[in-house]
C-alpha cells in the first residue's frame, strides 16, 4: 500500500466520532505523540492505534495515559522500528515475541504485533475491520471494538486488570461488536469469553440484552457438555496466560503443565 493510496483505504473504513481522548502527562508528551502519529501516517506501513486511545474513542472514558499502543502485523514491526531509527529516534526490541518500543527522551510508544502470552497475533482481518478516526491531527486506523475486546481478555493479574475496559466497550459499543468473530478468536479459550460476559451481566444487570442470547446459549451448552466428561488426566494450569508471576508456583512446585510442556498425571 503506497502513501497515496492511504486516503482511499481509510475512506473505505467506517469512521467513528471519537467520544473522548485520553489526557497526557505534559505538553511535551502530546507533542511527541502528535509527531509520532504524523510520521506513521505518512509511511506505507499499515498500523492500528489501540490501548487507552481506543477505549476512550469507543466509551468516552477519559484517563491519563503514559504511552501509545501501536498494533501491526509481525512483519511490519521491524519496518516501523527501522523507520523511526532512521529518522533519529531511539528504538528497542523489548521482547522479540511481541513488543518493540520507540523513544524520545522519557516518552515512548509501544509497537505490538502479538500478545505477551502468545494467544493472539495481529492479522489482516484486524486491519480489514478497523475504524478510522481523527487523532492528534492525523486520520488513522483505530482498532475495531471486537479486536479491542480480544486484545484485553487475558490482561488480568495483580498489577493490571482490563475487565472494566471490556465491560465499558460492551456497554457503549455493543452494536459495533461482531460477536461471531469474537467467538472465533476465543474458540479454544471459550471459558475466558464466558467469564468476561458473565462479568458484564453481573456489573450491568439492566443491560444484559447487550449480549446476544445465542452466544450465551452456545457457551453454556459447551459448559454443560464439558461437565459430562471426565477431568483431563494431565494436570494443567493455564493461569500463566493471565499472569506468569502469580501462577509460577503451579508449574515449578505443584506439578502442573502450562500451555506447553508436560506435567504430572492425576492419580485417579
């Protein structure tokens, strides 16, 4: 996609009238993010704005943010980092499995192409189902509400829990969520989706109809069928997908296997 094709691509995406923008710590931070977004928008590299900016755009929740989350496909992460390095910014590959960073002094933005736990990666359909929005003076793609929820489902440990972001997105943008696609993303981890939906129903009992009946029925049917089956013989703890630290003892001392690897077998 060349630079001169970008306006046409954005024009083909549904636009959202952002309900709000996060607040920034300083005028220097705002200037940095404004330049960074302008530089990104001028390239031929597809990217999405996510994180706090996306939550604010869909929900109207305003809070301070310390950084900017830029999502892209795995092959485009080194392109973004190399581009900013060439124009004088400091860059860092914090974790080659999912995360790079671009710095200007104390300010930075994250370049993310997958989740830290390996369950999620940014793919073409994220770009296809994005929205367009005016952000810091540039017209850019912003992550769609379906993918926004997917990106936050496993962020729940002692230091950070994004359940409120998910609940607020369902509350304020439920008519824009593709529930079938969300289920396909979480098909292997359908219980995590069920937990998030039950969380929403409990928080907002008067708004339960925001979640389609067929989805609740599907997930509860899976649960009912699962309960008729014997427990897995392999002792598995998937808690490290939520928090590597909080569930470390399960693998190191208690004989559980993580998502990969071999653990102990149950005695019964």
